[in-house]
């Protein structure tokens, strides 16, 4: 009765020739035969034609006779001709004289187990592939960012000394700065997309004046606006303009929308930027341009990665089609909404961002506006950087800011210099030829109380976390925003 009522295993008896003698409920369920249909027939009917041709059923019986039992896995056939993966145990049954009386056979359908193993293997393979991709993107980001830093530093230095060369070159310097920053933004978008897909973008919330973020985003875009002679009207009329937000990320959203409006508006065009509070008191940022517009049927795809309104847009205006997808994800993380309206091609477009407002308080923003040319205090700075162009341009620019600069190009020389001199700040690259910046800072902080600033092409969350653990107080990603660098140094010198 016990055997007859087991449904998860096919349990039955074979005679010495392999003919079926008994049949339980599990056998009927798994193999689809009734007892009347199968008893008396040879168990070879459960094997595939290839296995029968290879004499596998009888070989299994012979092996079970010789060893006492045999275990086998492979495909088996149901009554309807379908196959399933099976785990089979055949046991030889002997009488008191040792003569074979027959065999017991237990068959288990292992389809679910195989699917589970395959799913687990696929998951592991996917995780490994994702990690490999993350590592590749991190390395690619570092290699792409490194040459941008000296280019931006040199352009910044030239802009700061514009009175020393003919005025017609001033515009060229601004073009260099603008395009280096654009290149850095494209690199950031690639990394941000990876963070979005991994769910690793965690906003650091604080009370933020959204109007400060909007003004700063407009200021950063000013050179692009001026280059195309676009008229920008800004009416920041929201009465409640403080939000609980990650200031860097929401600034990124505002800048991206302003940059897109400039990009897709013809020279001499017009952009209107407005803020207000809706009937629920929420903060709203709205930007309208009279640019190329967006076909109605294509608007839904705008917020998907790698999508742009028209394939020709990428060819004409460039870009990766990531900015709006990332912006939408960032706004969603803040519990807000982003939407687009356009009557179609040639009618311009309007983007609106809605975020919950909080009572206005003391102004606080994680995005610093243009820092003053003069630093708060002259600092003794050790710059540790193995990239020659970066080391040269950064040291010259920091000297221009009024600081006292010493330089090192590897771990050994950095530690030797620190053993003989006192410093206020160490600006240190992470990747060095004879070690890394983590080693430099962890050892440096044991010798003297110094502030540490990472200047690196490695900008993932893991890089930042590891930097903090090693003792870095600030983490700046190449190409360095020199307004942000001056702000950091001013904080140290305050």
C-alpha cells in the first residue's frame, strides 16, 4: 500500500528479462501508462531510440546484476512520446540461492531540479558577467577621464590668465572647457546607467534650495547658451522652493534638461525656465524651448536608455540617449515625476519636473556656485600624481590659486617627502605605479594630521567607500571640477 500510493516516484518491479511486473501510482503519473497498459511490456519502452539502439536498457540490468544496483540519469519517454530528465536506480533482487529473481526500479522526474540548477548557474554566470562589465566600465572610465583632467586644468589656467594673450583666443578656451566637460558628462552617463540597472544609486538626502540648483545649472550652461546666442528667460516664482533631495543628483537633472534644450534649439532661439508650486504645494521646474520638438508617437520612448526621439537626432546632435533615462530614474528615486509635452516636430518641447516641497529654511546646497579666484588660505599641498600632464597642469593651477605645492609621482617618493615636510592637504591619485593612493593616505595619516583628497578616474560607490576606509576625506572624480576643488580646499583652510 505504501509503494502503491507514492506519487512522486515511479516504483515498479521487473522480471529478470526486464518486463514490467508491478506498477504504482507514481509510475502512472510520471510515465502516463496505466497498469493494464504496461504490465508485461519491456521497460526498454521508456528509453529513447538512441539508448535502445545502444543496448542501454539491458546493459543497465547486467550492471545491476554484477554490482547489486546501478544509478543512471538521462532522458526517458512518456506514453505521449514526450521526454523528461530522470534519475533512475535499478536494484537486483536475488533469492536465497543468489539467483536473480528480478529488479526493482525507482524513477524520479528531475525536471524541476535541473531547471533550478540551470537557473542558479545562469544567475551566477550573469553576476560574473555583470561584475566583469562593471570592472571594464570602471577601468574604461579611468582611462578616459585621466587625459581630460590636464586638458581642463590647462583651459582653466588659460581662462584665469586671459589678459595675457589676445582676446580672440578667449572664446577658444571656453570651447575647450565646454567640450571637456561634455565628454566627462557622457562618461558619467555610462557609469550612472550601470548604477541604475544595478540599483546602486542611493540618494543622499538633505534640505536643498532648488532655486540655487537651477541658477547654478544655468550658470554652468551659460557658455553653450552664449555660443548659440540663445535667449534664456528664467522666472523662479515658486514660493516653496526647498526640497528634500540629493542636491548633486537633482542638479544633474536640471542641468541635463537645460543642456538638452540648448542642444536642440537653433541659434538665436528662445528658452523659458519657470518654477512654481502646484495646487498641492509641490515644487515644479518647467523648461520650454522653441527647438526641433518631438513627434507625439515618439515621446513615450524618450525616457528609455539609448533612445532618442528620432534616429537622425543622434547623427545630427550627438549624445548617447542616456540623459533623460537617468534623469527619470533620479526623479523617481526622489518620489517625483518628470514629463514631456510637444505638439510635434518643429513645435519645440516642454519638460516638467515635480518634487515634494518642504518649508523654506536656511539655504543649503551641495552644489557650490563659482568659487572666488582667491583661496581662503594658502595651503601646503602635496600633489601625488603619476600622469605627467595632469601633475604639471594641476600644480601650476594650484600655485595660481595661491597654494604652496610639492609633487610626487609614486608612492615611495610621496612618503619620503612627507617624512621631511609638513602638509595641510594631500591631493592623491589612486592608481600609482608602485602601489596605490590608499597606501599613501593610510600611512600619511599615521605620521601627521593631514586632510586627504582623492583625485581619480575611479568613481564607483565601491571606490568611494574604499577611499573613506583608507582615510580620504574627499573624493573628486576626474576631470576635476576646479570650482569644487577650490571649495574643498577653502573648507580645509577655513
